[in-house]
């Protein structure tokens, strides 16, 4: 590492992107930070969150952009937190103006197989790329795995309108890492035929059941109810419980998405308290690790792309007709 101050760009200043920006305040490296979003309102929110997180008092500098051509020509790290549908085009556009030493991409990666191909091409074969399916990096889940064991396991996740479509990939990656097994299939035959509309315009969610099958017998059953009324967007509810069953034990994880007071309880009565971290908490250590070592705990693009392909294949097989949506697209993000 030279004495040059690393340059980091956050691409997309919405809800997730602005949380990344807040998290960069805690980086041990002094950074030159750039945030890009064509929406001026989003840039305004990002500025406010930067101030709220203490950014102006940090050693870092920040600049806000509404077009890629004003970015620096070379970035040490680009964090792409756009929607899944926009991500391939955004990365292609960004690659026209800048060179990037490494990338962190939000999930869902893309809405089609073609989109995955475009992302891979835009990132470049020799450039390290990671995908932010972060469950495997969560200390609480790591502690539960130590108690439960590697598997095979049978997992059931149940909740009400909790974002089955946008969050399924988190659990796919978690249990691929947990068990060391290969992902075989994602079966969407148990999904409701009517996909409810999500909060973000032009996007949909899933309700019903999704079954994930792994190579040594692990299965993950994901269930979600639709919204309680037709006027409520899908994906705004919560997961109630996750059960993890082995040949001789059963663990129940209450509120697995909790950022405050989650609890895992085994059949014997053993328990593990914990929580998941906010994105703003995870970002600083993640970026420090990438800049210092060139590594992090997240899955790489090759691993995640394989998972996304299996997920997209399963969803496309059971996707209903959606007005205005191309037949090869799964409009989740």
C-alpha cells in the first residue's frame, strides 16, 4: 500500500447507497469518497446522512456527482448499490469513464441471465469483485453454525411479506457457505401465481414457498405470506422464525433479521443471543479489509453469479405473465 489516499466511489445514493456512505466515515483509511446518482433528491438525502454520521468531522473528503464523466479516472474501489435492473448498464457506463481496481456489488445482482453476463464483462476478468450477500459474514450466524454444525441441514424460514424475492439470495448464499454444498436447484412451483407489487415502482415480490436444494441433501424452505391488504406494498414485513434441523438437533432462530435482539435456541435449551449489523456498521471494516489485504469475507462474483443463475432459472420457470416486463426478466431488486 502506498501513501496515496485511496479513492472510493459509491454508485447509487438511495437507501442502501447512503448507508454505505455513512459507513465509510468509520474507515481507518483516509479516503477520497465520491457518490454518484443522477437523482438530485437522492444526492440531497446522501448529503444529509453524511452529515448525520459525522462525515464533515472525519479525515475523509466527499464529492457528489450526477454523471459518471465527472468522477476521477481511477478508483481503488467502486461500490455499486443501484437497483438490479439498472446495475448492468450502470457498470458498463462507469467502465467507459474510469478504471476500477475492485468492486463491491449489491444484491440482487441482475434480473436476467443476460444482465449477469453484462456485469461480468463490465467488471473485467482480472478485477476482484465481491457481492454483498453478507449473512455469511455475520458473527451471530457464524456462532450458530459452530453450534449446529456444517450439515446437511433442513431449514425453514417463515414470515409475513418479508421480501422473499429480494432476500432469497441471502439465504441461498448463507447455506451454501454454511454447508459447503453446491447449489442444485431453486424450485418455485410453490409460489403464489399472482406476484404482488413491491414498494419500488416496476418491481415485484414473491409470496408462497420457494424450495432450495443443495448437493448433499440440505434443503432450505422459504415461505412468505402476501401483504395483508391490497394497498400495502409487498416486502415490508418481517421474518418471524428460522428453524435449522440436523439429524440430532433442532435450533430455532427468532427474528433472524433483528438488528437489536435476535435469539437462537437449541433443543437442549442452549441459546445464542445476537443480531445482524446495520450496513453502516459493516461498511468500514469491509472497505478497510479490501484496501489493506485485497480480500474480504463476501462471496466473489463467480460464486455469486452461479447462485444467481440457479435462482433466476427457478423463478423464470414459474414466473407469471407480468404486464410490460420482458419474458426473460425477473423484476426483483
